[in-house]
C-alpha cells in the first residue's frame, strides 16, 4: 500500500517534529482514518521529502529522508494567458505533468481578471495535485501580470510561443532538435489566440513561434498538450542517457 503524501510549509518543521495544521489533522485522522504510529511522506515543496510517523495530538515525527526522483530533468515553465473558465483544470493537469512554474498573464484578449481568492485557490490545487502525483516540488503560481512584463530575457532558457495559425515548426520538432538548454518556457494564449502585436513582441524578445498541431485547441487544452509534448521529449532523452 502506498503511503499518503502531505505537503508542509518550512515553518511547520522544527527539530524533527512537524506541527500539523487543523485541516491536515482532519484529513489524516478523519478522512483517511490514520492512527498514531501510521507512516506518511512529508514534502516541503522544494525537493525534499521525509518518512514520518503520526504522533498523539497535532504532530508527526521525522524518521528518515525519503528519496524521490519524479521531477523533469530541467525546468519547464508556462506563461499562461488566463482563460475565461477552466483554469483550475489547467493548474491540476499541468502540475501532474511536471510543470516547474506557472505565470498567469493578462493578454489583449484575456477575459478573466483574477481575484486574490482565485490565486490562493490555484495554489491550493497545485499543492493537492503535487501530493497526488508524487512530485518532489510544488510548482509556484505567480501573481498575474501583463503579458509584456512576462517577456523579460532569461539567459540559457529556450523560449517558445504557441501560435494557432501559420507555418511555424511543431513544438515537438523544435524541442527534440534543440541541444538541451538549462530551462524551457512556453507561452500559451487565451481564447482567440495571441494578438499579432503580442506575437511580434515575443519574437523580438527571443521567443520562437511554434504550432501545437493542425487543429485549433481550446485555451485550457493547449497548455496540457504543450507540456505533454515537452515532457515526452525530455523523459525520452533522459531514458536514453
């Protein structure tokens, strides 16, 4: 039987003892029916994990480090123009697929103006998805910013922008043909796609336009497809090595 994974904040860990929040206690004790002495895996969301045992009250004791190797061989981040609906599913699926960071942006055609409550919800979904998919890290979801501000140059990062129409190379081909960079980032547009001005601005900043295929994808489908393509290439290369 696999052990339950639980993400904790660094402040919860002191001297091999972990203080569990009320919601974590409820989940472990009431929902999962775990008892004192039962073992769980604790994740700090930054690549570290430990095997721990539940204690009486609201604590767990660290027993030993727990080695996980579930992350992609390099960082893959997404710049995501916020869709009108369905971003919860995007966060969940992309976290499961291994995204390193999600940067929501407001584009010319964005319809959603997120509230702080939505951002907090997305971060909670990312935490839950990381636990479920046995990841070592929890991908941060940054504060939404205008698309233009997301285009700052990042040394050694291979940058792509998905464009719905045109004769651009396929993302799969572009990633597979590239010598491995230190990181990859992909910009995915909203309903209706990026505006021509946004594509030109991205190209001027060093982004390579790519296609995700011959069909027009929904704004909530495109990031999942893009990340699946990149994940397949990277993990295939890793297996060959």
